[in-house]
C-alpha cells in the first residue's frame, strides 16, 4: 500500500497545531492506523511527543537547512510501512526565517515543504476570539499561494455550539470543508518552559495525556474525511539516503539524560547507517564518557536546570577531561555551556563547569538568540573538517558573560544576511558553540545568504 501524507499547519504560532496534531495521531493509532510523524523546521520537543503517541521516531524536515535529496530520503524513511505520515508545521504556514533573497522553496516555511512534496494542508484556526471573521482568514490562506492546497480546516478552541455554528456558516461559503471542531479545554494544554513545551519524557502523566488526546480526536475530528484528503507520497528516487553529517567516530560517546536531550534523530540515524556505534552515558548520573569511545558529543538540553548536579558530578568532570587529552570532544549549545568555566543559573548562582574551554555563560538575564545559521568551520571537529559549511540554528536564552581566550570554532552567518562573526571555542581536541548542526551544505546550500 502506498503511504499517504498531509501537513497540519496554522496561520500563526500558538494556534494549537501541536495539540491537534497529537490528537489526530492518537485517535488514528487507536483505530489501528499505522501513523508516523514529522516536524517542519528545527525542533527537538514536538517530535518526542509524536514518537510517544505513534511508537516510532519522528523526523525533522527543513527546507532551509537540508538539501532536497536529504528531505526526500527522510520522508521515505519516515513513511516506510506507514498508512499515513502526519507532518506538523512550524510557526505560520507561510512564515520563514530566511530573508526574501533566499532561493524559492528553500526558505524554511511549512508552505515550501507542502509544495516540495505536493501534500495537502489542513489549517488549524484558533477561533477563541473571533467568529465569522475566521472565514476571511481562511480565504486569505487559500488564495495566497496557488501552489499550496488547503484541503480543509480544523476549528480550535471553540467556546460553544453556537460559536461553532457562527464560524462554520461563514466558512461554508468558501467551499472549504471543516474537518474538525475542537472545544476549549484547559486539561489539554501542554505544560511549557522557556524553550517550549516540557519534554515528553518529563511529562508527569504522559499515558493519560495520550488517552485524552485520542478521545479528543475521536470526538471532535472527522478522521475519515482527514484520511481521505491525505495524498499519496511520491517517493520515487528517494532510495539514496545521503548522510546529514558524517559520523565523528566509529564509537561515539553521547551524553543522554534530561540535561542533554536535544539530539536530532536524523543525525544519529545517519551515524548508525555509516556503521558508527552510539554509546550513551549520563553526566547527571555522574558517568564519564565510555573509555572505548573515540569521540564524545555533548548535545544541547537544559544544563541550567541541573547545574547543581552537574557541578557535583566529579567522575564526569574528571573522566571528560581525561578523555579530551586524546580524543575529540564537541558541545552543542547546552553542551557548549558545560564545556566552559562556569554557568550562572536563572537565580544568579554560579556553578563551576568542566573548564575545557575558557568561556562562561549565564541564564540570569534571559535574552533570546534564535534563527538559522550557516557555519564555516575553522578547525577540524566532530561536525566536519576545517573549511566545511554546515547549516543549522541557534535557540537559547543563555548569554556569554566571558568569551575566554580560546581560538574560535566557526564563522557564523545568519539567514537574514547579518554580518559573519566568529563564534564558539576551540582548544586542543575540544570544540563547541551555541550552534546546533542540522546538515552539511550541498552545492546549492553552500551559497551563503
């Protein structure tokens, strides 16, 4: 059977895409449908909820950071053996992080992905503060880009049956089907923290939440109509599966616990397909990197929430320092913070970190650093060789309070065309930066914005 797919999108962030996507996935899975998930853009948290609901890993799909061949391969992999692939959009349907000078179709918008794969879009409309005006929003989205097909809408956060009738009667004139009507229900609100939702693995009652989401989907979404509007996925030619990033070693020590949890599945999968072995260890449990590894990777996460425990993890500190004497160590964002001299938490308390690099960071005064980045590597590292171009992003509230005196790791350029700046640190075999790597740039992506 040919797998089918569709995209759940919205006019803006906060409309309820994630809740509706999870409710749809959970309800279909309860029916026995084999559901797989994917997320548009750089996001670590939503895919973990997809995986919890569907029982299978959810991949990130990013038209700005990933070459088309990689996108095709990831969709083929995600949809393999599935009845339907449900892709959750990012921000508003047409929102993009890259500037208008970026190549068409490579700007990071959900609409770009819909066009690339020819997939229908189901638009989630938050109608909590409007009624008939919702029809104007729907009309605008259906007419804005003729290459993007709006297959239907789901009304979210309805206040009453009368409210539903007012909205539905106005949209009916547009000949756009209403595929669901979800009432306002605080119990379905997912808990949040400063980088987004509380992670699936930390949710206090995830199984009960999934049951309630499934019930919401069964009662308030037209599952048959939604399935009927999903389009066959044309996966011809997607058998070739390029590596997102080359493995940094054949045995990779990967920090893995609530302080170090931001790892892209497509990167880890690519390493495994290149015959690399992943060796997880937990700094929070005071574990050092496994000695038989030939590289250590400290991913991002929430080290600021666990700074006390990390500062007390002497076995981890000593073991990591010993490891770095002979083998590469790389830190991304939160991992980079732990490689520094100290970390100041939100309460203003300073915690000594590993000191493998000379910088210090602080979360005491929140300042959002967000956006796509292209990195030109200045040294050989776990991400790639010196001179390589890698596409990725930053998303953090931490700031450097001291840059230290280490050599820079990379030249970083933002997608909006801001000036290139040297960033991160390099000392001996240790490298790190706030930059999260998504994929090596191909010939098209190698052209800096």
